[in-house]
């Protein structure tokens, strides 16, 4: 009889825990306003990303996805790009500019038309310079993955100009995925919130490095990940030189506190690689130091660039890209004669 009582008590406890967890899950879902960074990143991984066949690419976008993430509509075209359709083959005389990058280039939390890629396209049009600015940004990409994308797919578009947009975490190692790991993520908001809370707690306790310390540590002299990122930049520069493509490297700043910037050492390291490869380098930090940081963020906890920040980035890029685009347009016109 006592064994039955214990079994009943144990079962009742399990049911109570399950009911509480289910209630908490329903509560979180009811409160979800589509602007929680951790939940939206999880949705992005589930709905948009897929594991790539190439381990150096890690993951890629699923083509022809339509969803809503971080308060904005999010669509991919038939090639998995967050952009309109572009054919591989060139048609017409438009100068073709390819943007390589991560979630900042992608436009996380910004409307597609507000990204600096599309703003640049309109700015060129206002100057009567016909361009196609192709946004190939993918969330959680790093330099190795961005350049690998170019060598696997990007070159097929025959760009005149390539801009490698660099961010402070771009020397991270390429993540490894077991097959379909992303797709196997449980449909559990509670799990996402819990993992994020644990990560924050460990950082507060000093068990994990703070973000500034972590980012700067990626570029240590003996860092194998930075050595590999540097090598991938050199390979991209070599390919572009050999194929008559103008390469530029743009440093996109971390926006927690641009006015008291903690990552100038990272910018200087990337600049030195650009100078070594005779590649034009653009430091966009000065264009984003005029406003209070919060005015540039997608949301208070998420310092991805919002529409205003994308415009400031576009302003900085346009200044340096305009003479390059004009030269490319002239060269194309001469070839057409």
C-alpha cells in the first residue's frame, strides 16, 4: 500500500511540474511581442537557417522563406538572399556591388528597404549611377564564412565591386553542426529564455568573459581563429585582383558605446591586413558617434543597427564607393563600345 502511495505521490509531483512548465510556456508565448532578441534569434534559426553541406560555410538561408522576425517582415529570394531576385548573368550596364557580411549587413531588425545595401542603391540612383547592390548578409556569419560564400556562390554574380563588411566578432571560429542540428531545436520558448538567463548569470558571476573582453581576445596575436580569418581575407583579395574586381573592407562598429569605443585595436588589426593587401579600408565608426547609442539600436537590449544607423552607415560607404562605382561605370561603357 505504501509503495502505491509513493508512486501516486511521485506521479502527482511529475504532473504538477508538467502543468507548471506548460503554464509558464503559455505565459511566455502570450507575452511574446516579437521583440525579444533570444526568442527571435531562435525563430530565425528554426525558420530560416539550414545546415550547409560545406563545413566552412556552416549554415545558410533556406530559399523562398517568408516570415516575421524582430518586428519586421523577412523574406529570402530563390537563392536564399534577403533581397530581390538577381540573375547570375549580367544584363544591362548597371554596376554590380556585392555586400558580404553578417547580421548587421543582413539588416537584423530593420526592414529590407532600410538596410544600407538598399539605401546605397537609391543614393546611387539619385546621382544617376545605375547600380545593383546585392545583400548577401547572413546572421552569425564570420569572415571565413563570408569569404567562403563568395568562393562558392558570390562570384557567380560577376560583381564589379565587393565590400567585405567586418564586425568585431568576425574572428570567431566557424561553428560546427551535426546534420539537421538546427532543425531539431525543440519548440520551447521556456528553454530559450532559460538558456539566455543562464548565460547572463554566468557572465555576471565571472564564469564567462564579458563581451568586450571576449571580442578583443579573439584577435590575440596567437589566436588560430584570427589567423584563419586573416588568411581568408588574403585569399579574397588575391581572387579579386586576379579577376579585376575592386575589393573594399568596411569596419562596422559595435554600437553599445561608439563614443567610448573599446575595439579600436580590432579595427587597426583589420586595417593592417587591408593595407598589406592594398585593399581600400573604410572605418565607419566616425559616422556613428554623433548620436546617443540607444538612438541607433533596434531595441534597448539589442544594439544591432536600426534604420537611422543603416542610413549613417550608407552615408559613410557612399562617400568612398561613389568614385569606385563611377570608375567601374566608365570602364563598362568603354567595353560596350
